[in-house]
């Protein structure tokens, strides 16, 4: 090495310096967290829509019963 006029030394990073694998794992972890949050929100939205649909069905059934009570479809004939 003395024939080129300078010495080559290896580059040593500090121990707390993040490596590319650390950055990739952090990026992957954030992506997984985002995906988990999206799945959670989708499940909550589906549950909310199911609940609203059940309320709609119950109200429709109650309204149908009310209409049957106040609607006279038959004439009571007394002999």
C-alpha cells in the first residue's frame, strides 16, 4: 500500500448508527401498523353498517305492526 502513496482504512460505523436492515424493519413495521389500522377501521365500519341495518329492520317491523293495528282489513260481522 505504500506504493500508491496513501493508506486505505475500512469505514466503521458507530454502534448506534441505524443500518439499512434496521430502517427496512422499521418501515415494514409502520406499514404493518397502518394495515392493521385500516383493517380495524374496515371491521368497525362493517359492524356499524350491520347495526344500522338491524335498526332499520326493527323500525320497519314496528311500523308494519302499527299499520296492521290501525288498518281495518276485515269487517267484524256479528250475528
